């Protein structure tokens, strides 16, 4: 084929052939694999090391969440602001990565050698003679963590922005999907093959991660080429010097209401997960060893890979903000449901398979939540100031994570005090997640409503205080609106969830009768079954209201509320139908093993889950008030899913 007919792809001044595009995407994905391996080591291995050294939970939280958050609040905004306006023959992002790489690898290696260095200092530094070796080791780990996180901020601040600069726009969503898949593969590789050695071979793991990052990520930087960027205007360059950086940064990023809502929404979403550093202790409390924990994480990561590709497609079609916010609302249900493990104790092998089953069923839902995050940033934030706004988001998020991480450690320590030092306290991780998932969902709803007011799917343009028009022009990307056919399917699936609960209790009553479980039989007959029927009736009221609005929309009448989008509803309802079957298996096991308390807890957990699902659908129905009439009419006959 002649060069005249060779298809090319463009991103700014960069032009790729098909082979060139494959090459650059491959190098970016390879870099992500190395970067993920490096980043996953610290939060997974260090909690075990700090626990072995006797560090209290609040100290672990400070080292693993507070210190990174402080640096993220200070280093990340400055680096991001400067990189947007930086120009060199090597680009505006890569110099920040390559120049800090050797120091990052050195600090990571030093964390691994903290024990050895602590012993050396004890022997040769007189003031440390009276200090316990474990205390010296903990202090060294904290110091090396500051070093590691300082240099990692330069990478973490600009690596994500590189995608917008070198990947053609039409491939961004698919690239991000592949990006998430590679990240999951890296996590699965670590968890399956390496995590079981976390306690015995921390030094080797840290050294290996540093070496892989230095060589692998370094090769990516060598083969990636940035394009040419428009010159920085003199006024912009002048304002970006000295204290002018701070003034411009806050003036542009923290004025508009939409950005405040976006920053708060994503920040509190991060606070939900600050307790993840304690997950390993939760699994241990549930009678799993490190090998089982590693396999659980690896299998979960591997299962998410095929889900990520399809999740990216649907997130784009339904709009990533809508998908993200709706999933956050339903995530409240997942967190509240997981509080059942406060009341239930099972043999480790049984817990492993039951917990694995629920995790596998939620894999598509979780994949969709993860894959729509970066596209949501790209669709909401102004492209000309993308790094700057991402760093502003990181600034507020880091502050929230810093405070939340410290409070979460204190919360777990408080639970430990109430339970006389028992590791039972780690079961309350789900309580923390439930509280902050509710706050996040509320903020997400307000963000979604304001985005609608600014044009929504069809007319949204990022607010731009620096522009004479007050907005920045953005490429319009069409979204698939709610459709009658698929919304009917979603509603029928939710009805199936409620019906399975009622019919499932009937089956379980028979099973309890046959197995002589008299106490459980009475609980399910006089409490669980009536509650299941009440929730079923409540759901039918909500379903009836939605169907009436659907009918009004088709004939052009005013709606009572709105038409909720079918997409996430189908994903969530399908997930919870299968989880209802797992619930039946859970109760059958408790009946066979004569576990009365566990059986009652599983029963009420199912009722609470269905009630919250009904409430979530009602909330999302109300949120669409005043926005979905025309969209629904225009898309009711559309065949696109």
C-alpha cells in the first residue's frame, strides 16, 4: 500500500500509522504494568510489616495514608500546574518522570532494607542504644516513605496526563479499558505469586519492584515521544511564576460550583477506601491465611479483565458521569450488605468461597465503576487546563484522605478497645464504607443535577473563568438515552429480585422444617417472610410509578418524576438476582450446621438489601425529574443499547 493511502491517526501534532499507534499504546501499557507493580507493593506489604513491628493502627494510617496525602496536597498541584506550561524538546510530561526515577527506586529499596539499617544504627549511633529496635525500624520506614512518596508524586502527577497528550481521542476509552486490564493483570500477578511471601521476604520484594520499575518504566519513557504544544502566552507565563502560581491556580480551579462538587464527590469516594490498608487483617479475622488472601485478590483481578472491555463500551454510550453516579448510589447497598460479617462467623474455607462468589458476581459492576472514572474526568474538566484541574482535585482529595486515613485508624483502634484488643474490630471496615458511600452518593447526585443544568449530554461545556465566554469549547459526544425496551427489562429484573426473596424464604422454611431447625423456622416465618412481602409491595409501588411516567412520556404528558436510565439498572439488577441465589446457599449452610444466629443475620441482611435497592431506584427516578422527557421520547425506539 502506498504512503498516500496509508491511514493515519492524529493527536495534536503527533501522527501515527496503524503500526505506530499499536507501538505507542503497547509501550504505555507496558509502563502501566511496571508502574502498577511498583505502586501495589507498598500498600500491600507494609501493613503486614508495620503490624509485625507492633505499630498501632493509627500509626499505620498516618504512614500509609496521611503522609502520601500531605505530599499529594503540596507536590502534585505544583508539578501539574508547571507541567501544563512546561516546554522542552523532550515534551512537557516525560522530563518530570525520568529525572525523579532513580531517586524513587532508591527510596523504595531503602524501605525494604529498613530492618537492616535499623540494626546498623542501633549499633553505631549512641543516642539510639536505649530505643527499641522496632521503634527505630518504624521511624525509618516513615522517613523512607516520605522520600518514596515525594518522588512518586512527580510520576503520579503527570503519568495520567500523558494519555491525553499522546493517545488519539477516538481511542481513549478503549485505551483506558486496556489500561485497567493491564493494571488488574499486574495486581493479579503480584497477589497470586508474590503476596504469600510478604512477611518473610519484604526486602526482596521491594528490591524487585524497584528494579522492574527502573528498567521497565525507563524503557517506556525512552520510546514514547510527545508532540509539540502551543507556546505559553506571555501573560500566562508571567502569572505562573512565584506566588502567582497559587493565585492563578485557585482562581481558575475553585470558583465554579460544578468543580467544587466534582472535587468533593471524587474526594469522598477516595475516603471510602482508606480502610483498604486493613483488608488483610479483616481476611485474617475471617480465618484466611496469606496464600488464600493472595489467591482471592488475584482471582478477583483476573475476573475483572474481560469485564473491563465491555464496561468501557457501555460507560461511553451511557455517559461516564451518569454511570459513575448511579453506581455510587447502588454501592451504598453493597457496603451496607457487607456489614453482615459483623454478625456472622464461618469456617475459613466456607467464607472464602461465599465471599468469592459475591465478589465474582459484582465484578462487572466494579469494573464499570473503575473504567468510567478517567473518562468522567476527561468529559467534565477543561482540556487546556487538564493537569491543573486534576491536581486541584488531588489537592482536596488528599486532604480528605489524609484526615480520613487518620480517623479510620483511630476508628479501628477504638473498635479494638471496645472488643478488648481483638481483631474482631476489623469487621467494622464495612461500617466506615457504608457511612462514606452515603455521603459520596449524595454529592454525586448534586453533581449530576448541576451538570444537567449546564447542558448535560448534549450541550455541556466546561466552565472556564479565564475565557471571555465563560466556557471552554469541548467536543460533543453523543450518549444513548433511556429506552423503553431495556428499561422494561431492568424493572422486570428488579421485580425478580424481590420475588426470589419471598419465594426463597418459602423454600427455606421447608428446608428448615425438614432439618428440624425450629428456632430458625420461627424467625423466618414470623419476621423474615412478612418483611420480604412488605419490601416486595414497596417495590411494586415504585415500579408502578416509573411505568406510569414511561406511559406519560410516550403521549407527551408531564411526568411525575422522570425516566431513569436503563443501563446501570440492568447491570445492578442482574448482579443482585445472582446474589439472591448465593444468599439462599448461605442460609442452607447455616441450617445444615445449626447456626441460628448466622441464619437470622443472613435473613435480615437480605431484607435490608432489597429495601435499599428499592430506595436507590426511587432516588434515581426522582433525580431525573424535569430532564428526561424529551430524551426518552427521542430514544424510545432506538435499538442501541
